[in-house]
């Protein structure tokens, strides 16, 4: 088995259990990794502010952090002006088309726009309130169409939220219109994420390998969902959570315990620290 020199891990459903509590053994495990100079890097669809509390709890704020599934990789997240390692923005015209389409054809869908560390919405609907409860963050209320038309901020991600059956309809529609620079994926059955088509956790892993000057064979990735598959396919040691769908597990080398049973720290202890 290859020596592990870098670990990239998903957050929700992976290091967080079903009550959004961090794997209770993970901080001490990361301490052991630090003694071996092995960076533990968080990768998530979350925004920077949605990750800072977890990164602080695990004491990995000095490591790069891949936000928006790799659309934005940052460092020194505890600083007001954090460092940006890489940034992939959405195509402005395609964002305009997506927002207009959703407003006209799927008005019940909640549209959330993310730029850097900021989260923008048009109003605090029931879906936004749920996301606020999960992330403990408060969005900026603004007219999204005006914000985009004036190109006031870079756009790293759109998040469309609604009932699962409605999100399925939106996904099917958007995949069949001409939006070549945008990528669509479900992070939950009612969460449709939109990022630049060049963005994925796979590409984030490639960038990080270059950043640290190591080989892909010396990496470990851990995840639980379909948006994790690209990075799972790339790493030297691939770990899927027991709570992952069977199709996701099929891309792994090993299946660890579930997110409710400290599966991440168990896998690291077994495959990276021994």
C-alpha cells in the first residue's frame, strides 16, 4: 500500500454524522497526521463561511480548504481576507439564463447565489431557513437578477432548492438547454448545485497535488455521495462511507464504518497511520 501524503475528505455525510456532529476521534487523528506532515484537507459544496467552524474545530485552518466542490480553494480561512489558491467562476450569461428560467418556469424553487464567502438570496423562504439552520449563516437579501446584470460580484455557485420531484424537473430541463459552461449535480435529492463545468473535487485534488508537489498515488480520499466520485476515482487509496449509495461504494477500494460510527477516523488510522 502506498504511503499517504495527503488526505482529501468530504464533510456532510462523511466527517459529520446525521446530527451534524464531527467525528469525535478525528481531531486527535489529524494531530497524528500533522506529526507526519500529512495535510488533512476539507472538500465540500459548502461556502468558506460554512466550513470555517468545522475547520477550526479540527484545527486545520492552516491547510487549504476546497469550497463549492473545488470552485474556490482557499487558505487562512480564519483571516478576514483569506488567501485564494484557485477560483473558477460561473459563466455570467449562463447564470442570467438559469435564474431567468427558474423564475419563469419553476417559481417555487429557491435560488441561492454564492460569491467568495458571501451567500445571496432574494428572500428568506422555508428552504433558505433550513439552510440557515444547517450552516448557522445568514444570507444577504438582494435582487439576484440585478446583482448578476450589474456583475457586482464573481459567482462561484448557484444552489437551487425545492421539493425532490421539482428539482428533478429543473435538472432535466437545464441539462437539455445550451449551457455548455455549467455543470449540474445533486448534492441531496432536493439540492441542485450549479458550478463551472471545469469544477470538480477531482480537479481540486489535482491542483492540491501540484500545490504540495506529490503524486496522486500518495493521496487518500473519503466521501459518501455522487459528487465525491470524481475524486474517489483519482486517489491512491479510495474510501467510501458505509452510508454511501451502493454505486458510490463501487468506486472505492474500501468501505469504512458509517458517518455515525466515526468512519473517517477509523479509516485514517487503519490505512494512513499504520
